């Protein structure tokens, strides 16, 4: 990983796709397309532990001139610089995906059906199109000349993040089995235990800031949270459940030139071409999680047509998120309430295409595009 990061000045991240598209992907392929386990060339697949981390953003980076690889190998007394974008006119986004896949099992019943069971811990975050105008709203120290005033208008943007434990069951079956057309489908049902969650929905924000004060002319925004650090009493058990949810991933795969002999468990099958080409389509992570009001679920509605407070918000002192909610409402205006709220899963539509160059070599092209329809939904990074 260090070598790859050092060789390229620009790199693009992706989730665990290399192994997910394999004919032997097993538990690694379920999250991308559950139908991959059907008719697989093995009897069972047991996973003990796997880790997948994905990060993509256009806001923060490490300069190539710092030679991260060189200093990692030979050591250096200088810490690498973390550069924050100068907030040019472009909108900024960030996406985080972390998946710890625990004990999981796939069992191929016969050539027509398969079952799977998995456990995992996931953490997802998506911030979509944060506008330039938000820069000075308590994010950076303002250094304006005395007496000058700068006005900003922030259009709609949203962000959502969540961590949860997941337990799921997968089933798949063959629809049609012939050499010219081989079709199989699979579906996963997941029970979700949320550990922490938060979303932000800024519908409108207009404000001005000077060398000493900020003045909110108009704001219409909502944010909600439920975390282990939410209560006044201090941190709670981070693994305590704060609600429940359900999710599902479903997929279908079509093969042309499918060879049943190549999928047998005999060693000679390794040298046979399994198919000519393969097309998979899947809808990933459809579902939602509900955070209960009895577990520090808080919803803050900010609304004001005029509020003035000293610059800037990042100097606020608070001992808990609940305290922060109160301070923010007192300064800007709005209401705070303990009530349930929902967060939708990071839904995405994916298409995978394989072409078999030989029994051992394949060319693959895969696309994943987020399906983001509401503000309280985690946005997934397009790949």
C-alpha cells in the first residue's frame, strides 16, 4: 500500500472489488452482488476476519512534495503537512466506508441454490457538495480588516454518518441453466443494531461576518444525533444499541457460454473456461435505521431571521453534544427535542461485467453509483 501511495501523485480509492468479482469470492462478494455465491465452484466458504476501508474526498490531502513513502521508510523528524483546500468556488464532498467482516459462512447446497450467513461492523459517512459559503461560518478563523463585512449565501447541502453492527442471511438460486443463457439471483436480509448516528440538513443559510461578529440573516436547518457522548453524564457504552433497522442487498447475474463442467470440484475443472462473459446488476444497502428517543436521540431545528454572536463558533466550549445543542440554539434560534429520527442506508446501484480471456484470465469493468434521495441518507462514493 505504501509503495502504491508513493508512486502516484493522484490515486483513486475503491472498495474490495478485486476479490468481490472473483468466481471464488465467497463471503467477500455478498455485499457487492449476493448472486455470486450461487453455483460457485466450491462446497463452502468460511471467513474468520476481513477488513475493508475506503476513503475519498476533495477537501484534504497530503502534498506529493512531502515524499510520504520516503519518510515512511527512512524516517524523518518532520511531520507531513495536511493541506485543507483553499475553499475555491467548487463544492466539496467526502465519503468514508469501513467494514469489519466477522465470522461468515457460505454453503453451496447444490448447483442450483446457496445459503450464506455473515456478521459485520460497519461505519459509513457521506458529505455531499459542501458549498464555499460555509467556510467562514465558524469553520476557519476570520481575519477581515476592521469595519469590513462579508455576506454569504449557502444553498442546500446535507451530510449523514452512522456506525452499526450487522447480522445477515443470504439466499440465492438459479433461474435458468443452459449454455447459452445461465441466470441466477441472490438476496441478503440484514438486521442492524445502530451504535451511533448523525445527519445534517441545511436547507438555507444566509449570513454576514465581520472582524468580530457574525450575523445570521436567515437559517432553515435540521440536525439530529444519537451517540455515546450525547448525554450530560459523559460518555456511555459505545456498543449499546440505540435503535434497530433493516437492510437488504439484491442482485442478478447473467452468463453466456456457461460450462457446468468448469464449476465441478475436480482439479481438471480449473483449466476449463467457466463462461464467455458475465453481467451482474445489484441494488445495494436498501433500508433504514430508526434511533429511539430513549437512547439520547436528539433533533435540533435551527430557524432564525436575525441573530448576532461573537466570532467565531469554533471557540465554543461544551462538555457534551446536548450542551452544544443548547448553546447553538441560544445563539442562533430554534428548538431542541428528544424524539426518534431515521437514517437511510448508503444505497447504490452497481453493474459488473466480466469477459473471460482464458480459463485463468478475466477482464472486468464495474461501476457503482449512489442512489441518494433524502437528506437523512448516507451518501456513498461513486466508483
